[in-house]
């Protein structure tokens, strides 16, 4: 199945020759032959209270970030804002450069929303809702059955300094397949943390916002830094 693969990279803080901080979060596109660029740059947007206020809000599920055409912030291409967050359920909206609605995303945390697994719903104006669940049921059952062994593996992985080690088998299931009208328009694969956009009708800005949002709920989230 042909798809555009989106990958997010979070890099250390950098400054230009004038001492201006650059945007270091980047989403790359494997196929930029269509309307999508080769990459966009992602940066959290801080509320009036600054970083402490942002971190306090994100603890309840809120997120806010901008997508830029370059790392110098010369052109904004999209913005993700939180419509509501609380009780394990958060609703987000992705807006275009002129404030137009590109799509909405809802995250319902496991056991807080409508199921035993975290549920992600993506909707683009004029299209059908795409619903995806974090991990497959069979892998979740296996993971819980092996939890004592998993705990030992996780403890070992903390002291394992092998480059690229991410906990391997000890990680909880994270793959997400979105379904809409019998199709799979979107798929998040835990190996490499990549978002595969299978449907050509999915707005690339919505895809970029989605992979950044997904990565913000992972361990070591890119938007959780205290500076």
C-alpha cells in the first residue's frame, strides 16, 4: 500500500548567528511530490503564564503548538489548539494559517472514555470520522499477563546504555490503525514512531499535527521540556 510516511524529530535547542532560538521540532514527509513540503517545523505555543502554565495544562491533557514552514518562523502553516480537556478526554482542533478549520482530533484515555484502550478519533471537514485504538487487544492481554517480567525488563533497560534502546519488548502496545468506511486512512507504527498516511485525501497539515500530538503523549514527550 502506497503511503506518505511522516516522522517527527526532536533536536536539542539551537540558535542562529543573531542569537535567536530556532524551531528544533521537525516533521519530515517521505513523499513531497504532492502538496506536502519535505518538512515542517513544530513548536509548542506557551500561554500567558509561560512554561509553568503550559506544563500544568498539559498534565490535564491540553496541548498547543504551531507548525512552521521553516525553522525561522517566517511562515505559519497550521496551529493545534485544545478545545477541551478533562477526565481523560481531550479534544483538539487543527487550524490553517488563516484560522480555517483543517480537522479535529479527540483522545479518550483508556478506561476514561469509551473502551479499555486509548481511543483516537480524527475528523476532517467533509469526510468521515476515522477511529483508531492504541494497540491490539491480543497484545494488550499478553502484555498484562507478562507484566511481572515486563517490570524486570523495564528496570534493566534503565541501566542499559546501548544506543537506540527504547525498552524493546517491555514497551506497552502502541500501534494505532484508524478505520473509516472499511478503509485504513491512517496508521501509526510504533517501530520508528512513524505515521503512515494511506489515504490521499488526508490534509498533510492534519497529518503533521497528528504525529506531533501523538509524540507529545509518548514517554519523553518533545513538548515536556522545562525551558
